[in-house]
């Protein structure tokens, strides 16, 4: 399948403006102030080495993550329409990360446990002619999980633009979901092999001296 990750602007949600909508993305909400934002997760949200990511990473890619904030009952949308059109019958794939932080972001009054939204969904395509919709799982508290969705647009999808939207629904102010779209996170086994390779190279160099 064709991987669509590289067609997005700012896929890892890096942004100079913390607590704002990530550049290149559209943020919306059914409740004023409840739109998705960016932030820099730290040890209050994830524990390095025990969060589903290799090594000391706190987020899958870069330093930022997008999140649907925690203001009352609302539906939040994080969307982007990229400069790419679908080809009917061609198989595509989209890989992304979901995170369930231990505590809510941007808390100045103390740590508050973060619950999971009532639902989190991914929508690809727009309009009645072509649209895929998936319910997404809770990774578990303090965890990230990598998800890949594979799909094949029908004939009616030909020529439509690449549209992706993350949707979450909250019914109380203590729920949060984190998003990241990483294309370069090595698997733990890859890191292990890399480390063994570097050790072997060091031994060879020491014998040559």
C-alpha cells in the first residue's frame, strides 16, 4: 500500500505556539475553547521506558503532541486536507500514534488524572461518496500505541483530496487523548540491533589499534 503520512503538513504537530492549534491543521469543537491544541508532554504525562515507546522518548516523534482538551461535554475535531488525490482501487495506509496521558495537560492547580474520552475516531475521506470511519482503542493509562489503518477508495473516491480527521467525544472535564503522526520511530528490536552493531564496531576498532 501507499503510505500517506508524508503528504501531511507538520505531521508530528511541532509548533512554536504551545497550547494553540498545530500549524497546518484545522481545529474545531462543539464547545467554545474545547478545540485540540499542542503541548510538550513530560514525566507528568508519560514515564520514559514504560510508555510503549523505545528508550527515553516521551512522544513518538519530536517533542510535541496534539491533544483534545478537557472542557466539559463536547466533540473535538483535528483535521487536515493535504494536496493529494485518491486513485480508485489503489491501497493506502495511514500510521499514527494514540496516547493516554497519566495526567491532564496544562494543569496549574495540581495533577489531575486523565480519563479516556467516550470515543475516539479516525475519519478518512469526506462526503457521502467516499469516507472511512474507525473507532480507536484506549492505549491504557500512561501508554502510547501505534495504529495502522489500510483502505482502498472506491471508484467514486477518484480525484477527491486527502482528508483526515481525528474526532473525540468527552462527557466530563477529566478526559484527554494525545495524537502524534511519526514516520521515523524505530522499533525496540531495531534499537537493540543498532546498539549491538555499534558495540561490535567498537570492538573491531579496539583490535585494530
